[in-house]
């Protein structure tokens, strides 16, 4: 269902290559054409955006744990997609684990689609999973529309999504290469983690948790995936890269034409391990937030393109699983809920470092769309693409109040942080779905089945 034909115009429209004034013509949910600012067709409803605000493509977030069905008490399609709309995210891609059943077979994928139907306020795609013994299911899941496949190299934390070994990868990766499917990898190896010996008596100290997930676990895993990507000619993407020590080998592999890419997340770009308080388990995620020197090297890698995109890794859980009574970092569930805050967190840090709106657009919009093959529909303001647009104020600051965030459990390490960049309006295929703190209309998001 589409709104009437629209012109959305503003003096600061973020295009892939420039920022400038324009009139965006919207017909039947798509961008029909881009006109001059003063060019207004009387047959269209005109929406004027004030000069202090930007118009940008709707954000694309390709790393979101929604957890429905089976663990809907953790999150769910309705609450997650409402948070997405409030954060300017018009397209998200759901991870294959933490739901029950996990998306590891054609039948399980159909169960996932049934659970999501008529609950999504934004458009949504789906990852499939690679687990031991399911290689025969990969082609059927791809034909059914998953955007690619995820695996873990270390235990995932849930029994229904076991991690893969080298032998499993040697079976699955040739099939993924045959299908030309992307394999996204939680890149930590068990060995270095098993060998770490954190002091259990100081489990409320963040440094204890940091010692329990050493950089070596990531570094060794990424080295392995570079080798296997080259051996099997399989496209590989490293999710939530935390260890800056792995960047030189990624740069070298990319320079040599190996099909490997990487993403990072707002929490790795905003926080520093030295400043995380004792017992503040809302900061726990795996791999962990590392020190500020490491953080700045991640920004350098975004600058030179070694890291191509920034995604939320929205990973919620009930508050009790964060063990707030004890503040036990070693025992608490790992995951940061940040789906609604990705734009302001990244913009706050982007402007501090002198990066541009074009960089922001690439990291949050066009890059993620390209990663999952949606660049002909999503991620940019251009004729023929879906009219997914957001209006936001880059100069407006606000203090995060976790109690009003729209994801299910009101927990966030950003609570109390002052951030720049306030999302004001969100349009999905030309239909306004968010307007000044309010969700508008019904759940009319579409499934993006490849």
C-alpha cells in the first residue's frame, strides 16, 4: 500500500557523491526522478523539509538478532522493527540464530517467515545458517530467498546453533562457492579462549572479561578464513570485527584479490575498555570492546576501506540475563541492544574525526545494501530505487534515555550518553512510518527474498 504521489524536497539531500538541494519525486513507493529544488509538479503532494535537517537514504542494517520465534521474550519482529523505524533504519537483515528453530534448513526458514508475517514495520531480509551437517540444505535456503549464510567458529551460546570446525568448513565452503553465496563469520577460535585464565574472583572487573576473549582468538580465526577463502574461492565477510591486530592481514588479503571483507559496530567505535565501569554488564559483547588505541585503528580501517560497513549487531536479552545483581561479566549474556541508536552514535564519532556525510552514507546505507545484493532497491537516493528516506538533524544533540527506546528490554550501555544527530522522520517506500517520536501506521514491511 503506497501513499499518494509525493515530492519530498530539501536543501540538504545526501546523494552518494554529493550533498545538495533537490526535489525527490515519489510514485508507487519508488523514487521516480530527482528534480531541481524549485521544480514542483502540482500533481504531487509537497513535503518541505526545513533547512537545518538532512534528507538521507533509509539506513540498512544487515546484522540484527530478532530472536523470533522461540525467544520472542528477548525481542521480536514487532519491537525490533519499531526500534528500527525510530532509528531511521528502513531495511534490516535478521540473523539465523537465537530463534528456535534456528534458520538452518528450508523448513526452519519457512517457520521464520510465518513468525514474521504482518509484524514488521520496515523491510526485512534473512540470513541462513551454516552448522555441522546442513550443507545439503544450503541450496534450498538460497532458492527460498536468504541473502547469505552465517557460521560461528566458537560456541554461539545456544545449543541449536552449534559452531563449525575446519572439517565442516571444508564441506560447506565449496558448496557456498558454487552457489556464489556470501559466508559471514563470527571469527573467534576456541583455542585461545580456552587457554585464557581470567581471575574468577574479579569477574565484575571488565578487564577480567577482556582477558577472557583475547585478540588472538579473532586474529587466528581471521587468518584461517583468509586461507580458506583463497583455497575455495568463497566470498567471506568477517562480522563485528573488534581486534585491530587483524587489520594488516585483512588489508593484504584484499590487496591480493582474496574475497574477504569486514564490518564493525558502533560500540567498538564509541567506547574504550579503560572507561567501562565495574559490574556494568550492559557493555558485554563478544568479541569484546577493546581499548581506545584499538578503537582508533578501527577508524583508520574505515578510512582506508579495509572495513567497509558499520552495523548494529543488535543483540538483546532480558535484563536478568545481564546479571545486574552481581555484575558478573564472565557469566552475563553477551550482546548490546543498539538498533535505534546506530546513526547518532556513528555520526557523533564521525564528525569528531572530520569524516563526511558521504562517508556516513556509505558505511550505514549503500555499503550494507551492496553487501547483501540489495543495491538496486536500497541504500541510496536515486531514480528507480525504493523511496526509503529519513529526515534528521545533524546538529541536534540529545541525551539517551534507555527507558524510551523502542526495543523490548530497556537496557543500553548508551544510557545517559549525549549524542549528536536526531532522527525526525522515516519514510518506507514513500509512506511515513515514524514522525517525531511516534510510530505511524501499521506493520507493512516487506520480505526481501533474493
